[in-house]
C-alpha cells in the first residue's frame, strides 16, 4: 500500500495509543528504490542498460529542443536586468543618496520638527517608488522563463515515465505495492 491506513507520515509512523511504530512513506520508498538499484547492480542486464541509455538520450533531445525556448524566454529578462542595474546605479548614486543625505542633515539639525519629519517620510516614499515599480516589472518578464523551465521538467518526468512503463509494463505505475 502506498499509504498506511493510519497515521501515514513522511519519515516515521508513531501512534502511541495503539503501540504502532513503523517506517514512514519516504523511508519506505527510499529503501525500495535502494533495493531495486542493488538488484540491478548485482545482475546488470543489457536491456536495463539500454533503457537507461535510451532515457538519457530522450532527455537530452528534450533539453536540446527546449534550450532555444529557454534562451528566447530569458533574453528579455537579461536585457531588462541590465537596464534595471544601470538605472539603479545612476538612481542610487545620482538621486537617492544625495537626497537622503540632505534629509538626514535636516533631521539632525531639526530633530523635533514635525515639518522635517513629514518631509522625510513623504520624500523617502516617493524615492522608493521607482525601486518597487522596477522590481514589479521584473515579475511578468520572468513568467515565460518559468514556463519554459516547467516544460523542461515536464519533459524529464514524461521521458522517465515512458522508460519506466516500457521496462516494467503498461500498468506498473498503477499496480506498485509499496
């Protein structure tokens, strides 16, 4: 069974009321995978090696097919990152830093002045807006890149599933008795 009937957990099952202490799902899966690898290492079959090579080849083709998409999706992100870095450098040293220094000096000279405190708060809020908006533009530009990465992961999972099904039979994924 994939999940124990009571109190399934990732690392351990511990039900003190019924006195049940056992291996968790994650430990159980890792042990089964380790046993599977040991059985294949003790008895290396040419077909298994062929299937692993086939899977690696399939995945390589998948990655190769996705790489152009990856670079196309990443290009606007890289261009924007360079523009944003240049803007932040000029903005930080040319505008932000001098104004903050002036505000700090005013606040030091007039520490209890309500007008100075209000001016400092409003000015800092306005100065932080371009930084926040610049970061917000970054999110929609990053979405195509995330989409391509998800496609690459999907290709990996699909290729593994194909090889696993070819090796163990069509219904092997459904009939595993963990």
